[in-house]
C-alpha cells in the first residue's frame, strides 16, 4: 500500500516538474532576446526585442491552430505527421494540456534561433510570416517523427531534448535565411570582381546584456533537458551532463582564442557556453560525465571554426553566431548519441537504443543517428528554402538600404531609440561605441545612394529650421568636422568653389581605425581617439547647399564617421578694419 502511494506521489511530483520545466523553457525566450540584442547594434535593439516577443506569441497562435495536431496527433501517412484535429477546441475537457504547453515552448525556441542570424536587415512583416510557417508546419512535422510516435522514433533514432529537432533545424533555417538575405551593408569588402577582400567586425553594442542572456539560457536549459525526466537519478544525471558539457566547451574556447588571438574572446566564449548546451541536448540522458566532457571539448572548438567558416569561407553574415552554435553543434550533438550512449547512464534503460560506438555498441546507433539527422536536415532545407523564396518574390525579405542604415527601430517601429534617456556613447572614454562604425558598402561618392551619403557625412542644418524668422539674414556659418587626412582635399574643394576664408582647428575625436590589431570574434578591429580637424566658414553669396555638396563629396569614403557638417544662421558680422557689416563685411572673404 505504501509503495503504491509513493509511486502515485512520484508521478504527481514529476508531472508538476514537467510543467515547471516548460516554464524554464519559456524563460529562455528572454535569454535569446538578450543575447541577440547584445550581440547586435543599438539602433536595432527594439526590433530584436519585438521579434523575440512575437516568436512566442505568433508561435502560440499557430500551435493551437495546427502545429499541435501535426506533432502530437495520431500517425498518418505511415508516421509522416500527426493527424489534424480540433481537440483543443472540441474536446477540451479530455485534452492533454501539459503536453500542449510543453511542446509549444520548444516550438517557439526553434523559430527564435533564426532571428539572430538574420538580424539587422530583415523586414519585420517577412519575419512574422516565416516565423509562423516554422511554428505551424516545419517544426511540428519533423518533431512528430521523433517525439510524436513517427517513423524515426519507431526506427530507434534518439534525440532526447532537441539537438536535432530544434537546434539543427533552427540552425539550417538560419543559415539559408542569412545566405538568401545577404550580409549587412559593409560586412564584407569586395574587389571589382566581387571577391571578398576583407571581413569587417560589427561589435555587439552590449556584451553585458548578451552575457545575461547566456546565463538565462543556461538556467533554462536545465528545464529544456530535464523536464521530461521521470525519476530522480535520471534528472540528476541530466543536470550533471547539462553542466559539464557547456563548462568544458567554454574553457576550451577560452584557451583556444587566448592562444590564437593573444587574448581570450569574450563573445566567442559566450557562444561556446551555448554550443556546449546545444551539443549535449540529444545525449544528455544516455551519456556519462566523460562523454559529456568530450562532447563539450568538440563543441568549444566547433563554434570557433563555425564562426570563422561563415565569415571567411562562405561569407554568410551571422551577427550572433546562430549557425555555429545551433546548426553545427546540433549536428554534432545528434551524432554524439551514436558515439557516447552508455547503459551506465540512468536514462539509458528507458531510451530503448543501442550503446554508442565508444562504449562497445558498434555502429548500429550511429547509423540510425546519421540517417535520422539526414532526413530531418533535408526536410528543413527544402521547406525553409521554399518559404524564403516565396517571401522574397512577393513582399521581399530585406529592408531598404536607407532603412538598414537608419536602423530598424526607427524605420520599422517608429522607435527613436530603445535606450531613450540613456547615453550610448561615453565621451569620457577613449573609444567610440562601435554601434555606429560600419562601412556603407560603396566607397565611391558617385556610385553611393543618397542614404549612404547622408549616413557617412550627416548634415545638421539649423538655418533651415529658422526660415522666415527674425534670424534669417542670408548669412550662414558652416562647421565641418572630419578626419585630419581629408584636410588637403576639403581645403582644395572649398577654394575651387570660391570659399577662401577658412578657420581651421585641430581637435580629437572618436572612431575606428586600422592598425592596433584588436580582435572581435576573430575579426580585426581597433577603437581609439583620432586626430580630427574642424573647419569653419561664413558664407552669404555662395549657396549653403553648394558648400554642403562639395564638402560631402570631398569627405566621402563610404564609412559612417567620415565627418559631420553643421549649418548655423549668423545674425551679425562686423569687419573690424573697415567697420562694414553683414553682407558687405563678407565680400572679400568669399
């Protein structure tokens, strides 16, 4: 009798833990949002938060409409998918609420992975559409194969918590999306033949927020991997492997980047923690501490290789490292089941699989893992390519050049800044916020768009705002702040225009310049105070617009930070030598 009571209580306890684990996984949405926002630029932070919010909300809508049926319904088409039902609406009293919620939060995770790789240049409307497709069709069907009683589970394929079904699928979608979308403006310098000659670093604007995201994700991963455990030994073993693999991966990444770049790379180590978590997810219940450590070692190296491969080999711009973290380590984690599964792990007995190759089980389970992974990868590649192709041909995937340069916060959401009231740049420090230091992709003025020209040399024209007021005298002061190296060119250009009276002051400013060899995610960069010049001229007869156009053309190199132009109204001018005033006082100056 007592044993029966304990058994019932154990069942109730683990049923509650199942839902607590689902809440842990939901909290991972915050982690993904913080990671993505921190690894990207401040001008897109609001857009990124909005996308991560809508991933879950749109995913929930699609889940109760069709996703849950396709994953959890009875087998149709020989286990290809679940049968479509309206049980959530018509049979609510007998509905499996726990399974619905638990699988929903996993579904939302898959869609969120794609967001980071396509950040900073994707239309918000397009994002909502493909996020809905992933949640409604792509994920539920392939997840049914493994977790819904489909043909892969019948075959003996094992993916305990999603290295394959979630992370690899999300990573494949991310890679294809980032490739079809194209890189952010200025990420890659190309020669006239289109060959990439240089990779540019776009440092994340807030690594503190990114680190918080990683810790939130690691915390949530204990529910991600452990929620389905039904006994204490299995749960404890899962917690152990979920701790060991990411810790080892991070240490390996630390040592490797320290040796390769001369200093340990902060952002890469953050990615390595996530890579270790992704890699252990499939085998967390069937491997031991040794296996988890080896899985972590490979993950720590694989994430560095993946980021390098994207940047320097296939030239796919992935701002947060989603492809390296999720796709490559999702593949590795799936394969690792066939290598490290051992019957000494408490969860092995209920997994119903063979031991891994390195534990004497031969190639049987490894072949099953490779086969199941290949089928899932093919499904993801075909379906997401079709989805992106349709979106690209209809409403378009990418925002305009002007929208990308200005930032998606203001252009997509009317949000001036996600940090209103906070200073993004600290003028007391010896560096400039890297958020604004980006190439605009075209370094020839005549070939650049108006948006690129305006971003490289922005103009603040106070005079235009005062037209018709008592300060409108026809006289204007133009102040140009630019690089010291552009002095001769701007001086000659202004002289040719007819401006001969120029006041020049040498000042110090902030920007990015080559030479110091600092590294960010394996890409060279340098932030330092630079010598600048400030030129001041007062004009009356020469049109202000002519001066601005000549100055912009002389200063333009195709990078944000080429210079700034300020125009101010002048209310009074007195020439001391003659006593002439205003327009007359300026004539021999011009």
